[in-house]
C-alpha cells in the first residue's frame, strides 16, 4: 500500500488553505523544497496561477521557481517578476489566446518579449532550464535575442521546424550543457556542425 509522505500531505493541506485565503493575516515564507511542493499543489489542474499567489498578497509568501505557461495578460504575467524563477516550461498553444505577444509583421509570436515580461533581471541571468513545447512562428532572429536575454541558460528542450535554428542555438548559447531537440520527422541534422 502506497502512503503519501508527510511533506506531500502537508503541502496539500497548506495549498488548500492558501487557495481559500486562510493565511491573509500572516507574513510567512517557506523553504524552497516545501515552497515548490505547495506551488505544484496550488496549480495542479488549473489553467492560471491564482493572482494573489503570484503577487505575493496571500500572507504566505511563496517563491515560484518553476514557471509553467498559462494564458494570461501582460499585467498578470509581470507579477512573476517578484519571483526567482529558475526554470520555464512554455506550451505554445497557450499563446493562441494571448494576442499581446504577437508582432505586427506576419503575426509572429514574440517569445523573447514574453520571457522578458515574466523574468526579472536576476531570473534572466540565473535561468537554467527552458522547455518550449510545440512549434512557434517566431521572427528570424529569435534565437540570438533569446541567447542575449538568457546568457547562462544550461538546458534547452525545444521543437525546431528547421535545422537552421538548431545550428543558431549551438552557436548562440555559450553555457548550454543539455540540448534536447524534438523535431518534425523529416528534419535533417547532417549540416549542423
């Protein structure tokens, strides 16, 4: 018989109480491991982060270290700058609902502007992992702009429509240790080097 750990059980209870605004009268912060467990519990099964959690208005000050993309407005996303985010998971189909991150020329998705909106300067410098799920219609120089924005990125997991972008990633991200390439079946990588 499988039994949840005490940490898992307590994080479920704390998350439930947090969503019900039971901590408004407090001013508490938690250690990182418990913090991440509670954030996971609060966001499980939701399409958006609760605004009070993002803006640190709940009484229990959680630090979001792992960001999972949710459809949201630019204003709502800017509250993530209050957090020290270390990894980002973007699901591109979520962007279909957010017109604010589309550029005028051809309806390109401005992924760099999106990352700039959610990440404060410290998070941009310290972001270690970035996962991009799905194919995006990005501007031609998006890789170079992203490498400039995230200079210390160590792990990139993404889908690429052409091998040109893979080559650009290899040349632009100087601290990259791990690159996971998911691509269309007919994409050829023999000319990357």
